[in-house]
C-alpha cells in the first residue's frame, strides 16, 4: 500500500465530477487524493457513485460493488475508507473470514473484523448460543469485503448463531442502526458458497427482497498498472467465457507472461521448494479439486520437501476443518476458531494420547490472521484422511463414548459434553495444499494449481471456470499450473 499517494492532477477534465453537487465533489476529490494513481473512467464513475450513495441515498439503501480481478476494486475502496475517515464519517469494515478481514485491514489501513465477531454476541459465558448483537452505531457505512463468500444457510457444530442465516442476520443488524447503510463488495465470478448456485450477497434481486433499494456497479476494465499480468490476463479470459452461452474447455495463454507458468510432475518438488526458500511456507499454497488430492499433496510436501517424519511438529501449518467454540472461550479477542482459519504449530507438548478410537495431541498454536496464541488439543486422525473432517462414524463413536463416561442425567451429560476437551478437540488438515473453497478469501505470493485428474467433460462447465478463476486470483505474484495440458485444436 502506497502511504504517500499523489492527488489526481486533472480533476477539472473529468465531466462526471463537475456534474455533481459540492458535497459529492468534495468527498470524491478526497478519495482521489488518497489514490496512488489516476483512475480510469470506470473507476472514476465508481468513486462518484459511492460518494453519492454515502451522502444522499436513503437509509434503506444498499450498494453492491462487483469487481473482477485486476479492476482496482480493493485499492479504490481502501482510498474511500481513508477519505471517509478524513471527512469524519464513520465506517465499519468486515469480511466473512479472519484471513479475509486481515487482508482487508491491510489494504484499507483500517481495522476489519469478521462478520460473526461484529454482529453476534454470546448469550452468557460458556453458552453455545450466539444472538444478534445490538447495533449501537449511527450514521455509519458498513463495508463488507469478499461478500461472494457470504452464505444464507445454516452453519455447523453445536453452536447456534442468530437465525442460522448469515445474510439475513447481517441485513437485520446493519439496518437496525440509526442512519446505517451497507456496501457489499466482491467478485461474482468466484465460487459461490458451498451448495449455492450464486452468491446471494451480490445479487440485487435477493437484496431487494429485504425491502432495500439496491444500487449496483460492476468493474470490468483492468487497471492500467495491471495490464502486463498474465494472471489477470487469463482471469479475464475465464471471466469472458463465463458470460457465453456455450462453454468450451478454456485454453490458457502462458506466453509471453513471466508470472504464470506450467510445471510438470518431474519439476514440481523443486518448484515448491524454490517458492518456500524465496518467500516462506506461509506465502505458498497448492490448490486442488478435492480433499483426497489435497491430502496426497500435503503428505508429499511434508515427507519429500520438509522432511518431517512425525505426524505433528513445530512450524507445521494447519487448516481448521470445522468451527470450534471451545478453545477460544478464554480469549476476549476471539469468539471462535473458524473453519478455514490457518494455524501454525509453536510446540507439541507431551505424548500422543489414544482415546475413543482416535489419537490426540496437545499443542500451542499461533493464529497468524488474528495475532493470537492458544493452547489446544488436536485430533490427529483428520490430518491424513481423505475427507474434509472426521467421518460421520468417527464423530458418532466419539460422541457416544464420551457421553457414556459422563455422570448425571442426559441433560447434564449434554451440558458437560460442551466442556469436554477431547470431544471439542480441533479438527484440522495440513495447510500446504487445500481445496479452492478453503483458499477463498486468502492471498499468497505463490499459488500452484493442480490441473491433474480432471475429466475433460468437467472442464466445460461454469463450476470449473469459477474454480479455476478463483484459484488463479488467489495469487499476488506467481501462478504455477501443475501438469496443465492445453486442449487440442
């Protein structure tokens, strides 16, 4: 992020700005002063549209900003947040995951939190019920990044959040505040929430059903400073294919770009090792199509690159596979550890324990996206399984065996179950290779995309295009396509 942006030099040559009232001109001009570059015409229209929305639209209005990769959406909204702050106007920044909130905070220069942490409150200490919090803000613009990830279906685990429908609760919370409005931004070309055909939070028709006046703008034009990017060139190619009636297998264009390349199995380990040496483990990710292939890559990376023989060691990177509410109970800064959160193992304490047909380890872990360190118990059986978490059979056996050893009647045992460290052990996977849904909301300098084991007919679907587009746009600097074979003419 440029901390010393230069103001736009030729504002008098922008008719769209001159046509606005004085207040809109003033706010838009302040946004321009916060940008490190001169905006293109489309970006200028967005700046004016958002300034007008903030200043003049009624309180039951919502703004939907759909920005494709490379269109400058993030830098523009960062400038808008800073301009609103300079103008004394209040903003609240949110994102669906801790990782996405951390990235949003970095480019906006303003604190961002997860949606769950902002809008829900625990009914009582130790309770597994989280109700909708009171919105005490007034005249505040709530800006939500990565809105394509917002689901409107129930969550997982024993805990209950509001109505169980996140978009419903977000709308209710924001518009219960005096003079508060919502701006939702994201990329409609990315994968929608699991089980959905579209991203409801980016759908004008869905938002209008809440009785809101919905304003929408879609950024399509690649920013001038991004035109030489092979990653964005191919992302644009995929996005254009999504808009066609008939979808063919995409043919990616790797030449003449130096930020996107093909790597064969023969050179894969060397490529990953070079990425680790250059940028570190935390800045390199392999994205795959399935949990089974993610497990295969994770085992290969640990065994043949990191040379880690023990199942869990210091510096291991882990990915939380299921929401967990138990281990954050003593931490004021964290309501729960979310599915998709990244952990770094600081140290493993004691021996592996064998209980309830499973294996457990006790460890101190760091949550890099939250800046926190916690002592937790981890169930090891998930690490090498092909499933996303414990199987239904394993979960049922754990539940029954823990319940059988607890004293009291059924209600008392159920309450004790919520405080049982083994039943509430973290379910985690290794985080060196992940599925695309798990990677969503994150960014890495190096992204390796597994193109193997994909049936030809599967590449001619909208789901595949969205998967590949989402995977490509996780990269900040470089993409390596693993075993990519262009379709034959």
